[in-house]
């Protein structure tokens, strides 16, 4: 605050505005208004919600409009969250209002209803449902809310169809403001009963004790510090999180724990609820907006001691926060890939720093960046090198697909080597569970005509479409576009379309043939679409009601099921061959994580990895469970090519519906950047501009995409430099510019 009196307020509105706006505070509102509260303000001829970030005693502005109303009784964002908001805006080069919109749950920023408006133009709509929705929206001319419309189209698929219409630009979804809406949630006192005493619980291993001790010491001393808990799979990391969180609770503070995806780890939720009965708040993407709002209010009122959630829970308004935990800190789901492209693990560290409290990151396969931070002394490394109760890590072997398929023992199937096949049958015969991993869903990767060579591609994206047997259709895995197919080639009309490549659906089919009596299930995005289906599958798996579970990377994470003694990877090279400097790191993580599901009970585990490149350093280190060896090879590769963590990347993408315009704008962008580049010699030495070039997926959802990569030394000058892109290419109707700092996905 700059003056004693609060005459004016700086207000951030959740919209793409760069700066806060100034409003006058009418005398009637002066007493009640505090920083961090929401207010209703006029903007143009609309009324919108904003959040007060500062007070001013004067303003040079001539015409200042008045705040209309206060919407909260207490601030909904505390000082540290407002600071975080500001930090994100600077670091991720995003308008401050857009960051606020990312932080606030939608029901808090709109106090209203979402309405759907038709957009001018002719649109080719793929599905029947989309066509009907579009007709209805056009008939109603903006007078229909999503809620009303959803009721008209029961039976599933409505929201996805609407989303597709919105992403192709046929409809627009807008917020309609309604009156003040304040609901109260009572403050709940802590019950006298605490969690079970230490004596009733597991006895920690010496390594666990050491790790917990380091965190406990920091908690006691106070202040910020980041720990990286690097512990092999099944070494008892979760137990350390829980104990540290108990210490925090005893000190009358609260903890926040981030996990990659809640539906994948119902076990962790059980354990939290057991340790903190009635005091756990949960935030995740499957909540409806009113459920999310309720959780938010509970957290804000201090009704819970522990908040658990996925990526966006890093913004949870936890009062008196004393510890942030990030489980599986290497997981790429912490990276937000739309809107403000933040990384939740990195933000957890920033939030800890702003608050002055410790941050505990944990993983069996730490991100290269995080481990390097330990080497540099920025994070403290805590290690758990053994599994609990002297259980051994599984035996891992690579099967060379080249010799295997040539070999005399090749059987009727091309997906399973004889080693994997025999191991599976044997494991089933012994009554044990097996996990089969392939990171691609569907039945066949694509369809190609054997006569004319035609390949079926998506009409909206520059990718091939994947064949799904059950639906007898091809699907675009990027935009969801679907069309039914037979064996008839659409180009030459012959019955010569053949299925090339394979996915989890085909693996499942082959398993039915291989072990006909086994209970086989599949877990991928196709089998987990309905609410609760994923949790149901995991629970069945936990209870041993499934013998063989086949799936995509969904099955690699988290679960601790003791009956699993065999893990097979059908084609481990898949993720290695992506055009991405993190390809080896991701492959190492996926395979180590999926291997880590084996042998968690009394029986030892076995892992079979099928690959065409068994000598690649990634597989060699997976086989020997040697993360540090992998890190040593990988970090040299990063250093040689000056990739992160040795440099920082900023990814710029230009998108639009007209190919030529997009290309021209991308070239203009690079020219503009280079011109500025030339003027400043100091920057010239530190920054490389790569591109422009068409994105690997050149067209996505009917939009063309070009990209530019800026690479340079870490520090503010790189960010300042990249930020000029917004001036060179201001928002226009034809093209849009997306900026991604520390990008993960550059397809
Ligand atoms: P991680 O998170 O490292 O994969 P978990 O924390 O899930 O490992 O621990 C794996 C299993 O071992 C869990 O069932 C947990 O209850 C158990 N466990 C953890 N610590 C101990 C211990 N000190 N003694 C015995 N069992 C333990
Ligand atoms: Zn598509």
C-alpha cells in the first residue's frame, strides 16, 4: 500500500489484460475492503469480477470508475498467493489477469453462468451429436446456458462434443454475470483426536529415519529449503511424506501434497484419510465446479490440515502452510499445456520460497533438472537405496526383438517374444498377476492400402488415424475426430486396406488367445472414460480380481499391489523415438516406474523389456536399476548439446487457420527478434534463435502451426528477450502466438 488511505484499488481481472486496472473505492465500501478480496467492477458495458491486489491513495488517471460491490467477507487469496500470481506472470510471460484466471476456480471468478453463442461461418461438423448441438445453439442465438443445453442432450458425449465445436471455432462459450453470490461454510474445529501415535505405526528403516530427520530439522528451525527424496520404488517414500505432514500438523500448521493424478492413486488417499481423519481436502480435475468451490472454501477456512491434489492444487489457498510435498516430481503431468503453461513442481518450490517453508520432492526417477539441482547444492538430496523389509528390486532383462523375430522359435504372434509369452503363462499358472505395458492405445497404428499406398489421415490434423477394432472406426488421437471404416480403400475402392502397427487393444486381443482362461483387463483412455471407471479397475487390480492388466502409461504409476510378479513392455522403443531432447529421460522413467510395480510382495519380481535397441544406454541402466548411471550419461548429452538444465528454452508457436499467413507471421516474428538481437551485442552472445519451422504436427484441429525456439543462458535477459515476441506479433484475428517457457511438449 502506498498511502495511508485507500482511495483507489488496483484490481486484476481474470482476462488477458497485462496490467491491473485502477478503480475508485466508494466511501460505503472503504471499511470492508481488503487486499485479496473479490469485487464487482464495471468494464466497458459489462460487470466483471476482479481481485484487489493493492490500494493507492492517489492516481494520475483522470477518469476512474467506481467499484460496485464487494463479493467476499474475507480475502480469498493471501499475500503469498498474490505474490505467486505476480511471479508467474513475469516468469511465464503471461498476462497477470490470465494467471489469476488460472489460479481461481471458475465458479469463483464468474459468479455466473456460462452461455453458448454461435459464431458466424460455415462449419463442417463431424458427428451427429455435434450437428444437433450446433443447430440448437444457432436457434437460441446466445440465450442458452451450458446447463440447459446439457439437459437437452443426455446420454453422454455432450461435453466432449461441445468442446470440439468450441475448439473448431463454431461456438463460443462466455460467462454471464449474475448477482452477488456469497455462500458461507462453517469453520470446523479440529477434533481432539490426533492421528495414531508413532508407536502404533511401522518401524522406519534407518534410511527412512535419516531422511525424515533432515526434514524434521528444517521444520523445527523454520525457513525455506528444498529436499529431493530419491528412493527406489517401494522404498517407503510415502511413509516419509506422511510422517513429515504429521510433524507439521503438530506444529499447528498445514501441508499440501501434489500427486500426478488422484484417480490413479486411490491408495494414497486412503492412507491420508487414515492418518488425518476428517482433515483432508481433495482437489482434482474430476470435481464439478460446485464441488471444487466447496473444497476451496473448506481449505480457505482452515477446515483441513492436509490438502492433496493434482497440478492445479499448487494454488490451493491453504492458510498457515508449513510444508509442500510433490510426489513423483518427475511426472510430466505437472506441466500445464494450455493457457498459462506453468510447471507445478517448480511453482511448489517458488511458493515454498515465498512462504519460507520447506518443500519435499520425491521420486524413484528424479527429473534430470532436479538431480542436477542437488549436485549444484540448491536442493538437499535424501536417499533411500533399498526397498522396505529387505525386498529385492525385480530382475530386469531386455529381449532383442531383432533376433527374436528372426529366430526359429517365432510363434504365431508378432507381439510377444517367446520369453515374454512363456513367462506370462507360467506366472498365470502360479496364480500371480502380470502387467503388460505399451504406450499406444487402439488396435492398429494406422490403415494403409496395400494396392495404392493410401494412408487414412485426419481431416483436421496432419496425423494418421488410429484404428479401433471394437468401434470399427478410425480415431484421431489428437482432436478426437472419428469415422467408421471397412476394408474398403477410400482412394482406389479396393478391399485392400490393411492394419499397420499395433496398440493396447490388439495386445489385449492377443492375450485372450495366449491365456484364454485368464481374467484380462485393459486400462487406457478408451476404457476409463466414464467417471469412476478407472478407480474401479485399480481396485479390482488391487484385490487380485484381474490376472493380466494391459495398459498405457496409466499403469506405470503409483500402485502398490503385492501380487504383481511379472511386468512386460511390448515395445520399449516407442517413447525413445520421439523428436524431443527428453526422449531418453522419459523412456528411462516410464520403464523404471513400470518395472517398479513388480515384486512388491514377498515374491520376487521379473521384468521383460522387448526392444529393437537393447544396447541403448537407457535400457542398459534400466536393467541394472542404475539411475545415477543413467543420469551421468544423460547429463553429458545435455551438456554437449547445451540443452536444459544447462540452458533455458522458450518455445514460441504461431497458429492460425490459413497456412500461408501462419508461415508469414512466423517468419516476421523471427525477423523481428533477429533485428532486436543485432542491436544488443550482449544478448547476441547468449541467445540462439532456432527456426522458424513448421511444428512436428503441422496442422492440429484445423489450425496450422509454426514454431520458433529460443535457447539461452538462464536469467532474466532471456525472458525479457522472448517477451518481445508479444510486441512483434500482437494478438490478431488471423494468428495467435503461444509462449511456453521451459517447454515439455514441442510437438
Ligand atoms: P514408495 O512410495 O517409495 O514406492 P511406499 O511408501 O508406498 O513406497 O511403501 C511401500 C510399502 O511398504 C507400503 O505398503 C508401505 O506401507 C510399506 N512400508 C513403508 N515403510 C515401511 C517400513 N519401514 N517397514 C515396513 N513396511 C513399510
Ligand atoms: Zn485430428
